C-alpha cells in the first residue's frame, strides 16, 4: 500500500508498532514472554537471538499471521490499524513464505505488482533489472530455481514493495556471497532514509546493515 504523500507532510503524521506484555506459548513452552517494545517511523531494527529464541514467532505476530497468547500489539499509522488489516500495510519475506512455483520469475513480478505498488514508482521491467537475474532466469519457472534464487526473489520483491512496514526474516540464509552483497546494496539504495519501519530478524550480523536498534529475545523467556 502506497503511503499518502499528503499524510506524510501532515505535522501530526505518526507511525509506530507498540508491543505491550507480548507473550506466545506453544504447548507448555513460552517462546516469547512479557515483551515490551516500540518500533518507530523511519528506523531500522534488528531482532537477534539464537535458533529457537522466537525471532520468527515475533515477526509472524507483528505481521498478524499469529495471535499472541497474552499481551497486544498496537499499530498506529496516522490512526490505529486493526490487526486484521495490518497485512495491507506491510511487506514480508521469509524462507517459509511461498512463491507461485508454476509461474516464471517474470510472471511472479507481474502478479506481485497487481496487489502491491512497487517502491519509487518502479515498473515491472525495472524490478527485473534490480533483481539482477540473467534473462534466461526471468523466463524460467520458479519451480526450477535453486533455494538461493527463490530467496533472492522473495526478499527483492519485499524490499522493492511500497509499504510502511518491511519485515525480513533470515534474509540471507540461503544466499551466496555475491547475493549477500546484492542484498546489502539493495537495502542501502532503496530503504535507507525512507519513511518506513524496517524490522530484520536474524542471527547473522551482516543482515543488519541498516539497523540502529537491537532487540535481544533471550531477555524475554
């Protein structure tokens, strides 16, 4: 969803995600417990923690995909946004999010653009160029992509989507060194200094190229 330019110029414009006593329990285990935090407009945040610390669980609760066991999340975008509607305002990529594998890469770009506006008014051709796939791969079915190519497509589309909230979970987990450099450059060129809340969950420090604030989940068990 594209941000209203008039709204951005409003001196009362404000965006935040406020987490209050957030807890999530699976069976007998507390994954996250009594988390208080607030994410603000124009900042990039790192969520750190060992495997199993609840990074993905927290991102899925922020995205509205999972409901908390206790506590609440308040979304403010000039006004309060209901949890059931927050998907309209975010862009999310993770190893467990899907692609339409019967589509070619080019078809996936076109399909994505029917539901979300691209950043900076980019058209599909420009998105394809920014993804930096070879021409032969643009017309290849996604089912035949390697895991790294699929991840590159997911995070590229997420970063290049116009949305107030960007969520990235383990963005470089299957990327090779060249693709990690591409990811870092894309964040620097497209996300830095934008009116967006960017939240990146990982245990790889190189994923946090833009992050100024760090949330360590081991403290909330």
